[in-house]
C-alpha cells in the first residue's frame, strides 16, 4: 500500500518482497497489474531482509535505476502470546526480520546516501515500541529495540545530511494482523499442554487482542509515509504517530524528548539532537 501511494505521487518506486516468484507471486502480480493498468512507476523486486545477500542484490537492483531518495523499512512479523509460550526459534524468527532486517537494509543503502549527503530512511516501528501490553512482549521487545536503534541512527546520520523518521502506527486491519493470527495459532499448536493449560486465560486475551481496531484505516500509514517523503528537507520530525487515538503516544514522545534534551544539553551531541528534534 505504501509503495502504491508513493508511486501515485510520482516517485520511481520499488516494492520489495520475499518469494516474489513463489509463495508471494499472487501479491507481486497484483502489484504489477495495478502499476501497468494505472501507468504507475512501480517495480516489484525480490528482497528478503533475513538474508544479507538478498538485501544486497535487492538494493543494487533498485539503485541501478538511480539514486535512492527514500527507503522505507517496514518488514515485520508478530508472533503474539505470553513470553513463556515462545520457543527460542520463534523469538529468533522475529529478531531476524523485525530488527536485524532493518539494520541490513539501512547498512546497504546508507553509503550512497551519505555520499550524496541527502536521503530519508523511514523506520516503521509500532505503538508497542513505547507502550507494553501483556501477551505482546516479544514484539514489543523488538520494537523497543527498533526505537532505540533508529533514534541513535538518526543522531549519527545528522552530520551527513541524511534524515530518519520513526513511524509509530497502532493496530490496523492489514495482512500483518492476519499473519499474526496465523502465527499465533501455529505457536499454540507447538506449545506443550501444561503451559497452554496454565496460560489459558492469557491465550483468550491474546485472541481478543488480535481483533481489528474499530475506525482504523490501513491506508493512514501509507499516507503518513507519503507525507514524510514529500516534506522539505529539515522539516521532517523524528517520530510520527499514526493512530485514530494518538494522544498517549504523542505524550510519551514529548516527555521522553524533553529528557533527551536535558541529557544532551552541553554535550557534543546537542547539535545532532537539535537537527532531529520533533
């Protein structure tokens, strides 16, 4: 959806996905057909954020068409459920995509952005990167890590003229949420009976929490990213909340931003902080 909105705005857009010629072929073909029917500058390319070589090849394919002005990191999976119910393998699967995948993509695109001294990286985080709910602990852990890594990266990129914005959506009725329901069911099928019995009440709460949020339009996230891409250099915020009810997250961002200001005041990093302040 984000790729479509960017292409509609005139950006030469590359929509990346893994297994674009296999399991995800129907989705890839649907994007190709839409681009063809509406004459949109959109190309689908293979990129699996879990594999450094795939990231390298995907970035090279996109860069061959010209410089990369905007890169959106939004790959993600969620395997909800109580912390103890997760196996180490299930935790690592989320880590590979939700955190290390973001690092791989950023590391692949930044050399040319730094060389040109311009560019925008959009890191799609989550409201769960600020507010923690039971049964969402592992996903929150990944998003808290994305928040910390991304804010540090924003400061580090300021001297190079490269901008970074963290987008914080809340729950939207997207394929991501549908996948989370599927992953949760698969996790339960692998969990031992004793733990499932002891966590029965929390399992019910998890299932309730995976319902679509009323009034949430998934297009809101794509439109927010498009808005960021179209903003003038130097005017983009460090964070952008996308939610039907944004007040709580905005309040947290404001309060923690004030703490960052106090900590950085009088240090060599104050100038970098000023360059990325909301």
